[in-house]
C-alpha cells in the first residue's frame, strides 16, 4: 500500500477524517517554508499538499497567487521544491506528501526527470490542475507506473457524464472542489457538500477530500463529518502573508493547523 492508502485506511479505522494542509513551497523563503513543512505533522496534519510555485496559477485565488509571487521572488523553483521534500523525508517517513500545481513547470523540467526525482525524493502523489484526463499519457500514466498517485479534482460542474472520465486513472484520493471558482472562495453549504459526496461515492471507492473555502476549526469539523478528508490552504497562507517575522509565520501556520486538527478529530465523537 502507498503512504496515502495507508493513512486513509488508518484514519477510517479510527473513524475520523484526514486534515489535509496546503502550503506553497518557498513561501516566504526556503528556510521558513521548510520549517513550516517539517512542523505540520506534529501540529496535526495527516496529509500535506505542497504547492509548486508557478507564474500563472489560474485556479488559485489572491492568497495563493501572492504566495506564488513571494516564493518565486525568493528564487524557489521545482528543483528546490524537490530538495525540500528530501529534507522533509529525512525526519518523516510516514506522512503522505502530495505536490500540487500546474503542468508548465513539470513540462519544462522534463516529465521523465521530474517523475524519477519526485519518486526518489519521497513524493506520494500529484495534483496537476490543468492537465485533463484526455492527456493521461503525458503525466498521469507514467507517474502511476512509477508508484506516484495521481489525484483528480472534481467540481460542482462535473456532471455524471463527465465524472467517470475524470475519475479514470485517479488514485490516492479524490479532491472535491466544493465551490465553483478559485481557491479561497466562499464555502459551500453543508447540504451541497453532503449531496456531492453521496454522488461521488456512487462513482468511486477512493477517499473523498473536500477543499476550497474552509478556514475555521468549526468549518473543518462540519466537513469532517461528511467526507474522508478536509483540505485547508488559503487560511494557513494568510498567516504567512500577515507575519512580520519568520518565527511569526511558522507559529501562525502551526497554531491554526493544531486548532483545525482538534476540530477534525472531535467531529465524529458522539
């Protein structure tokens, strides 16, 4: 079993959802970002998504767009992001780590080289938001052949005709984008999320994680009662944007992570 499969199986036995945290590699600097990354598991993150900085993150809202700008200004690139994963893996062999981003930097790096180095570094999965299932052979298929899960995004506009094609070749978990729009947008209603999860479960046995618009422990707990995973990104990144020192950035992200984790863990306790 992969690290992702193992983690979701363990949490299912514990009758709780996963807290999936997103931060952008290199934001606001390599050193501060690495400190945050290394601190997330102890703060309660069950799965980590690490953003690969890109100049045109079209699916992301202002918070993550600015995180990309800060990271690129600090000279973060794909090679440094893979090095960050290697540094993380020196101390942590258990926490699943997923790289999330766009195809352009991977294509420029070279797909075979990227897959080989990602696997060697300890990457467990990929979320590449702008490569559709019609092009599975470009990245999804070779990544999975190397043992790296390929996680698909589904949205409120993915209908029952399109959904099987989107899920074809998916592995690890399914990421349901709960609102139509960019990251950091307003949260969906719980009724909508419940209906969406039920529909997805008719099409897949993979764990379902819900993201976009989740900012508070209460919101995280509400989603954790309905889904297998709760994804939080923009709310964590806001702490980096508002920090005046590296220490403040690290403390802010990890403190919110701990509060979110507590909410998720208490969600299904009767």
